[in-house]
């Protein structure tokens, strides 16, 4: 297992001009990214939907690379998104998934069969042409350039250390620096999309 | 007195011609149809599949459709969501979080399973459909026959103007397989 922030710092060096949907990596990514106009830190509009949103963006913007940092809790809610991605096969879609084996934001309760799910196998079985799993940061760092050098869709499950929050939601420090409306408006402006 | 049977022409008028539905979509610039099959829209699917201007995005659970549509719309495309009322009700949190909260102007074309016109429902899917939409503050338009097809454009206009999802209830299940 490795720290999400360390992984995101490595990714940032290879990010280029990708649109990044940071999902539950948002609190760290907000501090690391140097291109916030191409970031889509939406927090959690409704659990399970990050992959669908990123897929929609990738389909809408085929000339832009779209990188998603999904989570295993989100994906377990919406495993059916995997065959949809595989069928449409957007070559610009890079699907990374943070697997901390628990629901960290609700106190760290384990997800179902937390330590025994091979998400890369599920993705490959659903039709992703390439799927990987990493539990060592050095392996991820060594493989990332080749993962990004080839067309998507690609899936990579990343074993990360849980950062469990036990403070009531109303008492947590807000990590977002922009409202969701602002995030989407900034992205549209960056992409030249009229509303 | 014996009732005069409907002529073929009258029977056609009592149906919804899927070609008109497709025309309404194209007139309103739809680029992507995020959908899960239902019995109300089977023939429409065959028409959409044959139309090169539309990209079909199949989902396996209706809740998935809302975040996909949000991503498409954010990226500058014009999706429509085509699902059945049963799946709409399953999708409540996605409808809330990914379309209402993000102000996504998307039309939900919803197969109205169980619709009977006379209010005596034998299918609870119909009983709760409009209650569900009212609970979420979603405006809806009923489309039963070809004469109702222009209401689809009204729904598109309202979605654009309000930046919210608007529903069209497709109440023609028994003709969904007709050619």
C-alpha cells in the first residue's frame, strides 16, 4: 500500500494537459495540481457516479485525455459502468481506482470482501483491453509512463493507505476551494464550451 | 348500439410514431442517447441505432445514466436519457446529485410502464411515477400519441431555459414493438 498523495505527485509529473477528475483524491490533488482549470474536483455529488461522469467527459472530448481517480467504494456501487466503458472504448479514458479497502469518509468500515476483490480482473473481464493492479509505489511509478503512452481505455487498481475520517461531517474542514458550479464553469471556459 | 371499429388511419393516430420522436430529438440537437431498453421504446431503439448522427451509450442500471449525461453535457454535447419509470425511481440519488445539483439541462425520456389513462392502475410503477417526479420538482410532459410529439420540444426548451432535467413520459407501451 502507498499514500494517495505520493501517488498523485508522481502522476502529476506525467499529467500533461489531461483533464483530471480526482474523485476521492480531491483533497490531495487540489494541493498538487498546477492546472486547476482542467481539474474537476466535484467532491461527491452522488456516490458511485465518478466513472460515469468521467466517461461522459471522455466521450464528449475525444481530443482530450481524461484521467479519473475513482475509488473502490464508488465502483462497487456501479460495477455496471465497466462494460459500458469497454463497449464504447474511448481511447482518451484512463481509469485509475484508489482501493483503501474501506469507506474512509464514514469512519473506515470495510467495503464488502475488502481484501479479496481483484478489480483489475473484473475490469479485464468486462472488456477493458488493459488492466493493472499496483500495491507498491515504485511499481506504479515505473509503469505509469507506459500506461499513459498507450491508448485507453485502461484500468489500474491502486492499493492506498486509508485516511479515515471520524469527525462528524459538519465539523470537517472543507477541502474544496471552489464551488461545484465554479469548477464546471472553469472547465467549460478552459475547453471553450458554451453553456 | 354496436360500436364502429376504428379505421386503420384512426388506429395510427392513436399511436405514437417513433419516427416523430426521433425527429424531435434531432431537431433539438441530441448527440448522445444514454439508455437502457424498455418495452415502450423498442422500435425507437431500432431507428436510433440506424441513425449515424446519434451515439448510443448503453447502461446496465439506470442510475448510471445521470452521471454519464452530466459528463457529456459538461463537455459540450447534448445527451438525452432514455429509461423506464421503474429505473427512474431507482435512480433518485443520481438524478439529484449529478443532474439537478449540477444544473444539467437534460431531457429524461421515460417509458411510462403501467399507464392506463383512467387512473385505475394495476402496476405500482405507474402509481408512483408522477409522485416521484413531483418529489424531485421535475416538470413532465405526457406523450401518448403522435399528436403529442411536439411536447418533446417543449421539454427540451424548458430544460435549456431552466438548466434542469425535464421529463417526457412516453405512455405508449403496447405499441412499442410496432413497426
